[in-house]
């Protein structure tokens, strides 16, 4: 799996999306189009669309946990996974800090 670069994964997902018509609209419409032409069953198209969504969500979460695109920092360079996840999900940093009982010192 180590040879699966981020670009290769993205290209594979794009290929699946294009080949099964998932790039042109919602999964239900794509499934209907395929059904009318004798293609794969609806469930297969819908499952593929769901799998693509899950893979993309996992890739986003992994990038966030690896430190890419972080929205700020909490208490120096020390990160707690749950706090980091909450901030990246859009929770205000100050609220997350309060939730975890942290106090920022020296901030005006």
C-alpha cells in the first residue's frame, strides 16, 4: 500500500467517478442511467459512490491529523487528537480549549 500516493488515490477515485457517471450528478441518477442501459445494478453504483465518499473523508481526516491545513495551534506545538479534530471540524478554538480545561496564557 505504500506505493499508493495521494495523487494516485485521487486519480483512481476520479477514474471511478467518471467511468460510472458519478461526476455528472448524484449517485441515484447515475444508477438509473446504468439500469436503463443494462449496466451494473443500482446497489453497485450506490455502493461505489458511498465508498468514494468514505475514502475521501478518510483522506481529509488523515491529512488533518498529519498536520496539513491546521487552523491554528493550541498551547505551543502540543496537540491532542480530539481537540485537533474538533477544531478542524469547525469548532471555535476558544470553545475547544474551554471544553478541555485549557487556559491560554499571555494572549491579549
